[in-house]
């Protein structure tokens, strides 16, 4: 009888502890004053550079009629998404580092996680559609206006946005239905699924299984379509004259770089065992799918394009002359 009462009391205490977690404590890369300041300034510089670069791309592709094509339509959407994507994590991390207040409420954590998953999902879908468009432009240039017509672009965008909402809602709801009582410390500079699962005192088997299966299906499916697109591109480019091959390949390299960094980092962080998540390497790798892709899209993927560079130059010239 005493054993039973002790078990009931232990169960009650466990339930009480799990309901008392109303906020989490996010971890930073470093705690030492000078290094922490330099790290925060680096994050802030990357954030402002990403915003400026993508804002210029959005302005250029909106203002100039010759950039109103399917390729630049998705580039503009990608730039808008990248500004949102990096804004989900970096500003909060910088404020937390400056104020040394690393707490985030349960509702704030859930909101951040939802927006993070949503932006990552839509980003990957946009990269997949852009690979399909690039394949059509190189392999079937005469049919490109038919393949990437306005109707397809609009519906592909709406499908990506809606799919992101569903995917983010499922994973956020599945994560926050759990009880958190082991620790309120998240070994990450933002709220993410793996560290949250490691903090849960509930049975996380179904959550981990859903995470693994959905990531394999979703990320694997996008990777397959992107790979097939570039397989067709490389097969077609081999038939080009030697002088034109370099030009065709140069337009593909930035996109491949962004996709490789994004998929490899997110796959490692999400599919590795959760028990090994309390390392600074994971925080660094997490920045490779939350910070680096938006920065790369603006600095490498877009500004290698001569038309975009010319349009951005005109935007800056008009802006400066307008101020004067």
C-alpha cells in the first residue's frame, strides 16, 4: 500500500513539474564578454547584409519590366522569404545576447518553431521549383514559356505556401503536445525540435518517428526532384559547344551550393540521435540552414546574374540621385 502511495505521489510530482515549465532558457555560443560581443556583432552584420541584399533584389525585380519573368518571379519570392526566414531567429538571438536575458516563453518558443519550420519548408519547395525552371530553360528553351507559364508560377507558389503551413502546424502541434519537465534549458540559440524532444519527459517515440519519416519523405523527395533536374541539365549541357558549357554550368553552381548547404545541415541536425544534441557543433550547423542560405541567396546566387546586378545598380543610382 505504501509503495502504491509513493508511486502515485511520484507520478503527481512529475505531472506538476511538467506543467510548471512556462519558459525556456536558450543557450548562446559563448558567455565571455568580448567574444560574446564580437559574435553578436557578426550575427547582426550577417542579418543586415541579408536584409539589404534581398531588399535590393525585390526592388530590382519589381521595378524593371525586363525582370518580370518566371525565373525572377521565384527569385523575388525567395528573397522575401529569406528576409522572413532569417528574421525568425537572428534578431531574437542578438537581443538575448546584448541583454543577457536568454529566456523565451512557451508560447514564444512555439511561435518561433512554427515560423522556422514554415520558412524552411517553403524555402526547400522554392529551391525545387527553381531547379525545375532552370532545367526547362536549358533543356527545352523553346517550351520554357509553356512549362513555366504564369498559371504554373502562381499555383506553385500557393502550393508551397499552403504546404508549409500544414507541415509546420503538424510538427509544432506534435512537439508541444508533449510535457517538458526534464530541463528548461534548450542547447540552441533558437527553439528547434531536436532539443525540445530531448527535454520532454513524455514518450517521444511517435514524435521522433514522425520527424524522421516526414523529413525523409519531404527532404528526400525534394532532393530527388532537384537531382533529376540537374541530371537533365548536365546531360543536355554535354551536347553544347565547349564555349557555352561554362556559361551554363556557372548559372547552376550557386543554386547547387545553396541546396547542398541547406539540405546537408538540416538533415544532419534533424536525423541524428537526440542524445547528442548538447554540443556547440550543432548550434553551428543549425546556422547553416537558418542563416547561411538567405545570405548566400543574396550574395552569390542572385548577384552573379548580370541582369540582376544591372537592375540593382540602377535602383541604387536612382535612390542616391533621388536623395540629392
